C-alpha cells in the first residue's frame, strides 16, 4: 500500500503534535507504527511504536508525521482516528475505531 491510496487511518493535529515531540528523541528514519495484536480483555489490542518502514507497509504522512501500518493491522484499523488528550487524568492517545464492536474500559483493547 502507498500514501497515494485512500487514508487508512488519520492522526488529529493534537496527536501529530505529541508524536512529533516524541519522535524528536528517536533516531533518524523512524516512523510512527500503528498496529494491532492479539491480546487484551476484548481480544485485540492497539499498539503504537517508533519503527522503520517494512516491505508491504501502508505508508503516509499526516501533519508532518510519517505513519506506517502493516497489512495484518490494516484490516482492523481502516477508518481509525488517532487523537491525543493531555489531561493529567485519563489523558493519552485514543483510538476511535469504527470497526470495534466492543471495547475495554481502558480503550486499549477491542473486539470486531
């Protein structure tokens, strides 16, 4: 997949700003990788890490942030909006995923 395809996921301006702050502390060439893995109390859980681009990744740049998603995760993340809230209580990165049919109270685990 390439950046010229329809957006798979979106970063809000608030999320992009926080990612840029964190990415500045990483080695050059890192991207924000959004992924899904089995686990959590609802069956699947979200992950965000700084990583290098891999063969077969969907790649895009949003608000100046390079973003990658692997093919397995793409099927679960299509249409997801990543936001960031800097509140002291309950703040952090939040995923709004239209594919999630159930979600854990923590917001990090979901089921489809």
